[in-house]
């Protein structure tokens, strides 16, 4: 037993000795890991959860465990598990969420990149985009806009491959049509619209808004189907307890005010 313990001690010393001789390798590894973690934190936007409470009906859910008086009165329990489950399903249904998204101004997302961090600017966008609904528009691609108020111009840049087209009038993607290569870099006079075959829009500059010269601003046209997929995945509906007719609606996202509007 003692010999085995001594042998174990000698082995551990040998291992630590080898590690000590390679201290520089461990120092480099730790430095890289710390730098990568810091870069991830600085370049990843924060995510928030917003909750809302919805009362489906009075009382508690029906249960065979209730007492006799409540069962005979018929008013102690007003919703069965199946009924509540059906209503939760209706809240997250395609039809209900599609109608909700059509009422909101989520079709165009505005973004700002500064110091390698890209975040959505929903509350105070640097410019307001007005898309021409008479033209099928390219969607899902970043359209970069740089405004030069001193020169009286604004620059439009966009690159992409296999870019899909979207009909704003019908809120439908064109199934058989797309642009194989997009490479746009044009300058337009302020007050004029940008016009190409599948990208036609104008911008409105908010009053007293000062753009950060170091920031890269861009917008993305989001198809309704893509918005539906995103918000269905980011939204959950759960009962507060086994007997409660109150459900909690929760959304997860980067912009609190936008999530509140959705709820």
C-alpha cells in the first residue's frame, strides 16, 4: 500500500513538472480564451425577457379533485385543462400571430454597428425608410445607408447572393424569382428616392437626430413569413399553475419596447 502511494506521488510530481516546463503554452491558451470571451461579450447584444399576464376566465380550472360543493355549484371551476390548452394554442396560432404582426411596424428593422457590436435601434432609428409597394423588393439583405448632410447626399450599399424578392402588396415571397448577385454602391441626392429594379425606396431624416460618424447604419426588409417564424420561436405561453386560468406570455429579444408592443 505504501509503495503504491509513493509511486502515485512520484507520478503527480512528474506531471506537474512537465506542466511547469510548458508554462508559456498555458499562459498563451489562457490569454486567448480571455480575449475571446471579452470579444464575445462586446460583440453580442444583450437579450431580455418580457412577460405579460393574461387572465383567461374567472376561477380555477376544472379538476376531479375539487370538493363536492364546488362541483355541484358548477361555478368553482370554469375551465378544463383541455379548454385552456386550446386557448393557449390559439394565442400562438399562425392566424393570430400573423394578424398581430400585420398591425405592427416590424417589417423594416433598423440596425447600428459600432465597435463591432451590431444592435437593433427600434425606438429611435437614424432614418425612416419608405418602401415603394408598387415594386417587388429584395428582402433579407442588409441595405447600408450613410447620410452626408453637409454634402447633401446619401449613399446606398448592399451585397448579397441569391437574394429573395418580396411583394409588399400581398405580403408574399416570390417563389421562383430571386437575384443571383447583388452589388450596389450608389450616391443619391438628399430628397430623392433610390431607384433600382428591385430596390426602390426613400428615406426621411428625423429632426434633431445626430448620426454617429463612426457607426454603420443599415436596414433589412423582413418578409412576413420570416417575422412569423421569429416571433413564434421567441414567444411562449404557460399557465401560472396547475389550477390557474391565468397564463404568462413571455418573449425573448434584444429590444424591450418592441417586445412590449408585440405583447
